[in-house]
């Protein structure tokens, strides 16, 4: 289809109504104009017809009409204590004056309690009017003095214009604080972050588990003085993938992290005790523990067999026909009190077994809709199998609750620090359950930048902001609620996604993408409400092409900025001094996607990429080495004025004292939270993830810590490291001991 100039303006206007930006700046600073074909693909993924001139004009006409014929907008936000809050309504008055209108507003809270409010039409203030098909419509603001607690309310508006003419409208009212939760103390806390799967211990089954995490908490809180422990996303990854950032669901947990020996049925059964002592079983566990990398499939096979046996014991002993025990009633209550999506998730797991594939789009058509009659029949037919998956999720919840209690007991004031991935896998459970809110045929990624000249497609599905809004942000609300349930800090991966996401048509590259905006004020209102309700500190990962305006908005909303030593530079490339860091921020040296400090210093990432053939040109390798040499020198020069490095030539490798010196540098910042990566605490060489590297080049997300858990938890040098960081964070507070 060829476009004349006028029609091209029309389709861009249509795209902008749905949040699509016609022009954007990529990671190289190049301004890119969106191709009309890619704009059409993005609109089609939202269900908007724009494949012909007639469809474009019709869609624009429908939008213009709806702005006047919809009584109240889909979502309304109120920030208490705002005395000037007003409802914006559109009413077909005709010849009737506003003073003749009777307004009845029903408000239903989250518990189902309803109350009514009558607003006099005379209180309205007309802001605009328009005649449509011979009928005059007015838009007016009505004072809404009703005081409401924080929360979500369903508004139902009924306007009686005259006895024979009544119009109605419905909306979600979000009564939210303007800022996310910010604790009054500690003002300058610190914590450690770890990849739970990578922990080695003499008791786990080849993968770090919740028992290992509890052991770390018992030491790190009272002895090291940490306020929080960060963990990788604990959601189930999509089938066949190891990355915790490609989850099948962000609403539920991966049972691979369960401490099987901590489950009640294991501890109270003589059968399991005998099994645990058998030489064959112990030999299997030893092989899993001794594996140089995490073998998810092998660990999963062993654990799932045990989960099946535990469930059979549970059903027999606690859900018997004659008597249901208190434990059985606790399980039934857990299932009954969960959203319907919990049962749908467990149904999804059972369906993947039934059809032999996780790719739900390959299932028979009638099973691709989670609310179809066929799925309901399957749910009844395979009720016991679905109950098995509910039982396993219940075990995860019980152990996470125990960890939460442990955090409070052992002085971790900010409890666990969870990480929320930016998207979900298109073949996963959430994409099946919430498919009516997911942008179809779209993956999320990043535009071209210096790292990748073609941009990046992350292969993740994202919600359509229009449909998400129409559904009252239910998907977002449940996601935040679940991920805030068992911790005190939540990091939002790729916080730019709160504002806009880079959509790429499936099969395309980053050059084919478009930016699609969210209704950011409403998204931030939901985030602030959930954060304050649950007293969870929110961190926005604002790295990359984040504008000063976006950072200012995040700061105003109470999110901590995410500042990395590697990226915090002054003009010319020098590292910023500690006092140049913002107070409302989390600071760290590196992340799971970047080299460890020791690896950075020796260029471990460059060496691996070179051996793996990941550099397009030899000059790229030489350029990376030149930059790394410059960065090492700049870091050394930044440490020297702080008295944190010796007056000596640049070292070939980093000693443990030098690593401590770099973290002490960050500990002197005024920023609220310092995070020390476990790999740096233990002077590890390898990073958890090397982005862009295939498995044949680097074992991303399967790297294990080289030292055994109990050994480093009892290591005096680690405690000395912790005391030094603690002292810096306390601004010279006295610490007893030799450190």
C-alpha cells in the first residue's frame, strides 16, 4: 500500500494514540524514523486495524467518537490527601442544562463493600463541548470530596439526564501514594547479592536451595551486619532454558530451589529416611554436588521423583476420605485463597505433560484458551494431577515464609532483595493465562547500540499497555504482589519499561522495532501502592539510554536509582568520586551481566569472547583491550585520593585487599544501599552471565561458586571484609576486632 503525505500523517497519529513513537533515538544517538510497515505490525499486535486507508480512517474516527461517548475513562488515579480531586465525565446533555443532571457514583472496594455518593449536576464545571450526530456532549469536572483509604475501587457512574435518558460508565479508581516506600532507617545500608543456584554446599542436591539461603542469612545478618540479601529471580524458567530472566511465569516459584529434606512429609516418614541413607541415593547426590556446572535437568529429575512421592504421602495422611488434618486444611485454605490464575498455572503444567510440549500454541486449538470448556473438563478429569502442582507451589510458599521470618529474626532489616524480570517467555504459563493482555507477534528488545549494531531481541513477550489498562492492571498488580510477598526490596529489571518498551516483530531485528509508551503515571501509581502496602523498597534498573527526565520521574516516584561503578563516569571517562553519587540510589560495582571485579581486571570477558569468535573484526578486540587498560588506570587513580590503594604501579591482578578497597570506595557514597556481589566477596573470576555468548562459548546461568558454603561463611577474611564495609557505611562507627 502506497501512502500519500496526508495518510502517512494519519497513521502516525493513530500510532501515537496507542503509544507508538514515530521517531526515536537509538543507543548510538542516531535519530530513527519508524517505517510505516513496522508501525502497522505494532498496531496489528494490539488488534488495531490499519492495513488500508479505509481502516486507518475508521480507527481514527472511532477513537475520536469514543473520547466523547465514554462517560468516564477506564482508569482514574487519586493521590491523597488531594483536596482538589475531580471526576472527569463526558455526558450527552442535548438541550438539558448541567444543573438538571443527577449523578450517582458507586464505589466498591477490594473486599466487595459498596457505598454510594450523590453528586449534584450543578457542581460540575464544563471544560469542553461538541455536537455529534445532532446531540450536544459536554465534558465536565465534578468535585469528588469523598475520602478513601489507599487501594483499588470499582467506580460505577450513573447519570440521569432526564427520566427517559440515563447513561452509565465504569472505571478503576486507584488511590495511591505519590512515592514508593522509603524506610526511615537504615539510611546507608548494605547487602550482598548471590545467584542461589550457584551455591555449593554439602547438604544441597546439586543446586543452591532455600536451606543454603537460610544458612547465609543466619551469618550475614547478625555477624556481618547486612540489611538484605539479593537473589536471582526465583521463577520457573521457560522449558529448556537456564536463564532466570526468561521465566515461564513471574507469578509463581521454581520448585528446584526447594529444600526437599525440610518438607514435613520427608522429615516424618521412615521411608524417606531410609532412602536418604541408601548408598545409591547418596552417590547420586554426590555426583550432582561435584558437578562443575549446575545440571538443571539432572537435579530436576531427582527432585521431581521425590516431589511425586511426597505428594502421595501428603494425600494419604492429610487429605484422607475419613479425616482431613490441620496440615491438609492449611493446604486447602492456601488453594482457596489464591487467585484463579494459580489453578490456571497448575493446569498449564499438567497440560504440558499431557501434550508433551510446553509450546502451548502447538496444543489443539480448543486448549489454547485457558477458559475454554475443554480446559475446564480437563481440569476436572485431571484434578489430582493439578493438585500435585498446587502442593509443590504451596511448599515453595511455606519455605519462603520461613525465610522471611528468618530474616526478621537475624536482623536483616530489609529482608530478601528480589529481582523482577522485564518480561515473560512467549511459550510460558503467563503468556497462556494472560494472552488477551499480551501483545501478539511481538518480542521486546533494544534498538541498535555500540554493543549490537542490529539491536537486540530478547525473545520475551510483554503486555499490551492498552489491554492491560482495560483489565484494570490486574496482571501487573498480581505480579507485584507476588514478588513483594517475601522480601523488603524489589529491583525492577529494565525500569525504562515502566515508561516504554521497544517492540520488535517476531523474526525481525532491533532495526525493525518501535517504542511503545505505557500510561506511566498509572503504572507508577500501582507500583507505589503495592510498595507502600507491603513496605517494600523499589529499585529501578535505570541503566542504558535513560533520559534525565525519566530518571527525575523515577526519583519523584520514590524509586532508588541503580548506579554501577563501571558506568558512573565524569566527562572524559574518569570515575566519579563517592560524594558525586545520589542519595536515593542503590550502588554496586557490577552485575550478573558484567565481569566480576577480578575478571574485569584481567579481561576475562574479552578473552572468552575472543576465543568464542564473538568479535566481528580483530580491531574490535584490540579496541576492547585498549579501553580496559584505560579503565584499570582510571579506577586506580580514583582510589588513590581516597587512600584505598598503595602508591605502587598498576597491579597485574587484584588482591582481596584491593577488591575490598574498591568496595570501600562505594561504601563511602551517600547512597541508601550498597550491594556487594558474592562473586566479588569471594574474589571469583567468572561472571554468572556473558550476554550474547552461546552455551558452546560460555555456560551462562550455570556457573557455580568455587568454594563450599560453610567454608566461606566461617572465613575470618570475609568477616573482616564485612566489618570494613560496615564501618564505612556507619561513617566511622567503632568496630571491635582486628579489622
